[in-house]
């Protein structure tokens, strides 16, 4: 199959490229590189079955020839208040790629008769009042809060994906991705994994925002990619959560990273660090993925972190 991946030079997109090429597909990456990086795909350069097009998918998309699938992964994804590549610093671009970019990507899928898969997010649940989060939960999102540029864009993206499915019969999939980590995360994107690992490797204290009682559930990228490919191969049109249900507080997470890296600098609490609307608890209910895809994550947190730490160590040299 010939597959278009928007955002294919990003963290998750580039891992998808590798797996799809390994499986014998040919891949076209479309990315404007505002948050992605050619470093993530440079090992694929020169292959006959791989093409890179530098393009902003919020503008009209043109792809020559047939396509079997369109995987729409383009979007800023970090909620950091300080990092230049976060969605808080790229609010209009984030809204446009979730809305106009999704519309364009759906248009390509419709024109080519291709399957379409939307990368959605646990953020569509907002600061959730239900725990753990099931696909049937409608969420608790502030429509005008700072995180709304991402949350509402992704909620719109889900809505237009379902509309193309219902009105135009496009063969669509929606994955709601929970916190994912691994090699190729951008070291300076401000998210908790690169922040903590970078700080630990520099021998600095880990900046725990607030009191660290907020929770997240971290999925290793290889597990996530297996789930995405299983969803793509399935016939499930409604959203499916993918993530790791092992929930940790951010304080515990910091302690794990200090232990694994041997960082003796400890923890620095940053009272004003949490972005407004920062979810207090987040854990996927993955029953649907287990039952419909036969998928569950397999990589223990400590093993996945060892891989991520090795990657960041190499990037920081
Ligand atoms: N966080 C933190 N220190 C950091 C970066 C993040 O304590 O240096 C916290 C943040 O407040 C949030 C959690 O870690 O509660 C996860 O944040 P991240 O930016 O990775 O993404 P989110 O899961 O909120 O989308």
C-alpha cells in the first residue's frame, strides 16, 4: 500500500513510517517541520519507497498517484507554557491543523478512496470528571481556556472525521492517544518526559509542577504504534483509546527517573508550573482496544524509560 503520513517527521509519525516500511508499504511523509524534525526520518532518505514533502497540511494538499491510507498525525502536541514548539505558543497553527489540516487530509482520502486514520488525543476528555476514561465519556473541556486551542481542534477533527464517514462513506478510524514517550521526542518541547530526562542527565533537580499529585499513564511508543496499526487494519470507525493504564503521580514519575538515571539532585517543586486546565488525573480505560483489537501495551515503564534515556543521552552529546 502507498500511505501518506501527515506529521510523519514527528515523534509518533516517524515511528509509524519505520513500521510501515518494514511491513513492505511505501510511505509519503508530509510535514512542515514546525515541531517535527528531519533528524527523525533522515535514516530513510534515499529509499525508493520513501518520500518526504515539506508542506503545511493546513494548506491544500496535492499527492500524485494512488493512496491506500492517509494517517493524519500533524499537530503540535506539547502544552508547555515556555517551549517555543508548544501548542500554547502556536495557538493558531494548532487550531488550523486540527480543523483545516484534518479537512484537507480527509479530502485527499476521499479523492483517493483511501482509508483515513485520525490521531486524536486523551485531551478531548479535558480535565476529566470520570476516571479512568472510557471512549463513551464526553469530556470536561474549557472551550476558551489556554488548552482549548488543542482540545477543541482535536474535538472538531473527530467531528469532521465522523461527518466524512457518515456523509461521504470515507473508511475512517480515530485513535485517542494517551501520554506516549520514547526515542525521538523533542528534547526541548517542554513535556514531562524530555524535561525530566534532560534535567536528570544534566544532574539538575527535576521540575515537578504543583505538588506532583497529578497523574499520568505513560505508554511506550512501540506499543502505541502496534495499537495504531491494529486499529488501521480493523473495521472500527468509532474512537478507540490507546495508552498504558499504569497510572503514576508526576512526583512518583520524577522519583523513578532520578532512580534510573542515578540523579542525586532531587526534585524542585514549581508552584506555578501547571498550565491552566492541566488534568489532575488521566488513565485510559483500554477495554475496547483489548476486546476489538486484541491489543494491550507490553513494555514496562522502566524498560521503555531506559530506551528513551539512551536516546536523549545520545542527542545531548
Ligand atoms: N510536568 C511537570 N514538570 C515538567 C513538565 C510537566 O511536573 O517539567 C507535569 C505537567 O504539569 C502535567 C504532567 O507533567 O501535569 C504531564 O505534562 P506534559 O507536558 O507531558 O503533557 P500533558 O500530559 O499535560 O499533555
